[in-house]
C-alpha cells in the first residue's frame, strides 16, 4: 500500500473529526485526535511525501497499545473486543507495510544526506532505523510547531515559483537591522540563511530564516512587532520577549545578557561571536535548525508567493543615511540601485492632511476610538505637522538612540504616520489649552458659573417638579429624558458638597459649629433637599439654556480611548478640559421643609394644569393616615407583655428601686430597659455592691408627647434633645434618693 492509502485508512480507523473539542482524557480517542491534528498539519505542506505523517500515525498507535490492558478472557469471549483487536492488528500491518517503511527510510536517508552535506557529518552515527524514526519524529514535530508560529515577511517577489533549494548556509549571520540583512543577502547566492537581527543589541533582536531563490526574498522570523514606534520602550517590563521561539532558535547558547528589569527580563543581548558556526552549537542545537531549513525547502519549493513586498522604515532615505553616516559614497551608490531600496524609497503616505486635521480623522479606518469633544475644531487652528519624524528609526537630536525597526504594508505605515501626526496635534492642543486657561482664568470660571447659576432658581425648581411628576407616572412615554433632570433627593447632607445653595436663610449653631438651611416659603428647617450634579459641560449648558465659553467645552467628558501603552490610539482622545483639576464647583442644591415642598409642588401642578395629580396625592395621603391609625389601634388592643425583672440588678445595693423604676417605665413604654447608670464611687464595705444614684434613657420625640407627660408624673426629668440618624431623641433622667 502507498503512504497516501495507509493515511486514508488511518483517518477512518481513528474516526478523525477536526472540529471535535470534547474528549475523555484517558481514552484512545484523545491520543488519536492529537495525531490527526499533527498529520493534518504535516500534510498541509510540511511533509509532501507523507513519510512523517506515517511515522506520527504509528507513534500514536504504539502509545495507545502500550497503555491499553485487555483481559484475555474478554478477548476470547467478547466479539466486540475481538473485532476491535483485529482492526488494530490490521492497522498495524498497514503502517508497517514494506512499501511504507521503504518510503520512510528513503525520507530519513535523504534528510541525513542533506545534513551530512551541509555540516560535513551525518545526522546520527550508527543507523538504528527504528530508534531514528522515534527521535527524528519527536524533534521534527517540535520544529514544525515552531514554524507554524513564525511570521512570514516578503521583501522581494519576482512572481516566479521557488525552484529547487540546493544550499543551506550553516553560520548565523548577524546584522543590526533587517535592512542591512536584506542588502547583504540580496547579493549572495540563492540559499536558505539563518540571520540574527540585533537591533543594536537590544531586546528587540530576533532570528529569521531568509529564503533567497529565483528573485524572491522571504523571511520566516519570530520578531515581535511594535504596534507603534517606541512601544516596547514604553512598557514596564520585557515580558513581550516571551514570544521569542527559545526552543528552536539558540537564544540560550550564543548570548549573555545585561540590564535586567524588575521582572528579570534582559534589556541588552550581547552575542558570543565564537558560537555563530552551527558546528560550535552542538548537535542538539543545530540539528533542529537544519531540519527547519529542510522543511521550509520542502514546503515552498514549486510555490509562488502572493504577498506584496513590505516596507522598512530603515530603508527610507533619511533614516538610512542617519544610521550609516560612515558609509562610503561608492557603497551608497550601489545601494541606491538595489530594487528593494528603490521600492522602499517610493513609499508615499496616502492620507489627506485636511482629513487628519478633523476631529474624526481616520479613526474609523484605523480602528481607533472616537472622542465626543471637538478638540481639533476648538484648539487645532494653526497646527503644522512635522512629517519627517513620523517614521523615524533613530533620534534626530541624540546620538546612538535607536528605535526598533518598523516593517509593514502600506496600511501599517500609514497608520504609524497618522499616530505620530495626531500625537503632535495633541501636544499642540495642550499648549493652546494652557494659553486659553491663562487668558480666561481658572478662578474666573468658577465665578462665571456661579453668577449664571444664581439667576436660575426658578428653572431649578421647575425641573425638580417636572421630574417628580414624570417619576410618578412611569406608564406615560415622556420621550427622551434630558440629563439636566438628574435631580437627587436627600434626607440629609451626606458626604456631598453643594457649591450653590439657593435658600436665602441659614441658622447658625455656634455650639455645634454647623447651620440649618431654612425654607424660603415658611422659614422652617429644611428636611428635604434636591441636588443637581451636572455630569459634564453639556448638562451645564442644558441647565443654563445657553452655550458656555470655550474654556468649559469638554469639562467632565468621559471617553474610553483604549490602552495608550498597548495600542496605537488617537492621542487627541486623551485630552481633557483645561479646567480639569482647577474647577469642580458646579453642583446646585435647594432645600424644603415638608410643608414648604408640598406647597411648592402643588403650586407647580396647579400652574401646569395637573389638578388631578393633587387630588390623587391627597387621596393617597388620607389613605396612608387611615392605615397608620388602624395599625396603631390594633397595636393598642394587643395585650401588653408582662414585665420580667432582670437578674442584672442584683449587683447593686438598691436593686428593688431599679426594678420598680423599670416596671413603671414598662407601663408607659413596654419593653424599654433602664439605660446609663450613675453609680456611687464607693462600694458597700460588707457586700461589695455599689449604689445607683441615677439612670438615663433616650426616647424618640415624634408621637410621644402624652407619654412624656406620664414619664414626668413618674419622676423622670427631661434634659436635652439630640438628633440620631435624622430622628429627634429626648433624653430623660431619673434620680434615686
């Protein structure tokens, strides 16, 4: 049987379903599914011959067989077990068919020959084909998994298919930039090269296989691209370097590291030049590299690349000259004629400056979040972008200050240009905001709002009444609610601070260093407060019914702009109103006594033709009073719980007096216990007990006027009234003779 036929039978045997996601981890199905996924990967181009796929299938069958125990009696008596064992035996015979083994041997021999020709030594000394299959399969599968994760860059595309690859370069070539690597390789013979791009010995260095063949130049690499130029330098640590392929590439063999950050990631990679030849790396390091080269050869021979060549910012004229100041003119003349250089010099940003200078800009096209405040329209006039730094690869002012290479298609390059221009624009707008703040004055902004809001008392009351009425009738569709109706009803001040209180009269308490707000209608102490806390400048404008000066625009705006460290965001969206941090006084408050609020609200209802609402509220009030009275009557009819004296009074010399006082108190306020005790400081010399001189209790004032008279008849003396939790409490004292 051919390998293809055997693999088809194996797929049927394991009942492979590529979409299966649930498994019994201890079953053969899980092992076979993993093999099926690997074979699917191998046949996608990494193993055209199918030899590796057959090895992987055999390996899975062996693993299942070694971990399966079947009682002999069951095999002899259970027809299902007998049938299943027969299927395993048949599959084993097919996978060990002489034709299959012959093709596998041919594949291994060709690989061994290729490695021998490249390195001058064989892959393995003594040829134990069975053991060789196991070792080679394991290492090759790991290589393929790494190759699948690699990114592919096309730097030159001739449109011609990849012809036979005959040469593998067995020394690691080191370059500062990928642009230097390309310029060097483009003048070398067709082959597969392994290169290291050091990015000036930074953590941004990476490995890349470069395939030069038939006018094509392709890189297979583990570079971690920056989303925007300078991103990696802005991150708190070098965790992004975890994405390097340490298992395949010799990061642990040819470097020593310096400049560790607090997480333990190195910032400087220094190369050991003596270990760049494959032969000096050791077989366990260079063999996977050569296998990777062979797999790339097998996968891409005969294929055409469809991708457009990428742009490199380091090949753009100004950047290249700044990074190669010491290069001779003759060398530069040769480079200027390189096809890849010529194409990179032809890059032109396709963005329109007029559109960039709008608030929306190209945010939709580049997937950036938009902002609701028109910052550009307000402060952007007079801005002139500096395009020379948009794709800069090194500092124009500081020596040896290099950014990581920026590589990508036209869209990626245009997005970087857009990011840089919007960043410049945001800095320009910040400067204009500071000028506006200095001219207008932060303190004057508070005075302006306070003066405007002072004359809006009637509007504030109107909004409160309107909101109250609408809230009482949710069954009616009132249309879109306006944010200026966001009134907050409070029974006390709480933690909020009101910058403008509309009430005219205040009563100051010198003893408590506080004041009461008095109702403007009847002079009574306010117990109900309504506060308007505008969330942003639009709420303030809606309340005033007129636009605010430019300095207020954007105040309080909340805009999620993305993560500025991880994403190339529109930096204009990071701007805040210049008053932020200078001006916080925009909350308004008005207080009413309960009777004052009732009169105010009823007057408003009458003025707006809502007389029926007054009737409804009065009916509800009467019904509530009626229910309350009935509840009190029912409570009064219930038999009082008999008084049970407490044992705790036995510790005092006048326990009988205490019990009698509490018994009388129980007749007026059932269940109430004596409170604070004032005791004689000297204990009885015989019993050691103390004498209680007086006791104090606190009772709620509301609704207890008659009961307080009974308390006085019993000898209790009223002292002072306090407020606890918004409730007025009367303090009583009882003295023992």
